[in-house]
C-alpha cells in the first residue's frame, strides 16, 4: 500500500519516540556512582570443582570458610595471607557454614545426609553433630541465647543449643526455607519459603508461625537481608529478577526494582544493598527517599552468586566457581 512522505515521518517519529521512552524507563532505576567496591585480590581455590555454596568468617584470624558443595569440602582461606590453609574433607554436600566466636566452633550443614557437624575451629576436629532429615542449609546464630537456627528438609527450621550441640525444638514451614533473618528488636524470624511463594514469620519466643505473606509481582524469593532499625526487609526474587523492599510489620512491598538474574545473596549496610547474582554481576543499590536506586552493576563471572559481607573489615567476599578453564577462587573486594 502507498504511504505519503508525511505518513512515513509520523511513523518514524512514533518509532523513535517509543525507543526513547523504553530506554528512559530502563535507565531511570540506574543512577551511576563511583564503584562502591573494588576488587583487590583473587585467592585461588585450586582443588575446588563445581558448585560453591555459603561462606562464613572468623574475624580474629581473618579466616573465610567456604562451602565447596560439589567438592564435599570446606575450604579454609586466610584473606590476609591469601592462602588456603586447610581443607575439611569427607563432607556430604556442605551447604550452610557458620562460625561461632562464642565457642570457637565451625558448624557445617550437609545437604545430602542432613547432618549438622560441629568442628573445633582451631584443630578442625569434629566435636559433635545433630542429625536432621535432609537438605540442611542456611544457618543463623543468636549470640545472646546461643541458639543456632538451621533450615532443612521439605519445610522446617531446627533450633539447636550451640553449647550442648543438641536440638531443642523445630519450626514447621510450608516448604524448604531459603534465606531467613532474625530480628531481636521485633522478636521475629523472617523466612523465605519460595516453594510456597511466601515469606513466613515466626515468633522468636514461641517459635510459632504468626504470619504468612504472599509474594506479589515476583516469585522465587531466595536471598534476604534485614534492616532492623528501619523495619525493612530486602528480598531478591529470580522470576523476574527483582529486588524488593518490604515493611517488616505489614509484609507490604515498599519498593521494587530490577536486579541481576539468579540472585543468591543479599546484604545490607550503611544505606547500601549488595546483590550477588549467578548471571555474573554484583548490583549495588542505594536507599533514598523514593526507594532503591541501582548505582553499580559490576561484572564478575558466570555462576559467581555466593558472597559474604564483612562490614567491620570493609570487605566483600565473592565465591567464584571454576569456569572456562579458570580455577575456582575467592575474590576479595574493598568497600570504598
């Protein structure tokens, strides 16, 4: 069909206008700033193959404990000397790791057999274990009560006396728990249960579920961080890739913004939110009056989704699996 020149001009203007509108809608959530983290070292993990899961840290001895899940080991890395100083072998898909300075113990949650094994953090000798059903995973520790909280199985958080190394009770859930956070001020535990597409809330004193908040606008809610003082949760969802800020009293979304895909860890510190994602990026967001603004989108490595924030040391650790002929490594960033 014949079209006049004026018609073509109108089409071109409309088309260009659409492009500009789309670009603007994508860019409005990104307000670049100088990078908040700077890569300062790459510590090679020469014998680690496959998937890497959680990280914990001993600040006195500068030791990072890295759960090499596919390797069935925990790698002990001195981030000051930049060396692997020990390997704990013979584990069964180690997922969660947690160092308790109270008892100078390392706790390893095994996904395969469900054993939560306690090690002396000086000698690396086993000092006890608690048997859970299976898929023992994320851990949190309450330094006041010395209770250890471990997510596991098809839906539960085991409460363990870390001193006695014995389970005291259990919090039943609607599905396997991913990240969860403890708020002493609100006397609550906030728990991501992606299988049920929920955030479940437990009373810390009674260990009973008191609320179940349905996800809205995004699902696959895996990592979580907490801002206790301002009553906010930060939850990264994978479908679609979204970072949400949620009110901890009502469960309502305050704000949401797109983030890198396959997010696995989220940390909050000093008005900044850090998201490490398996698509090969670290996103840094700043909290402002209107919500969340993405200020950095830092390229890392494919599959590097596990991280750990060392707020006092002003460092950020990223576990990078072996990829394209390059060995696995622990990348250390300085927080600027």
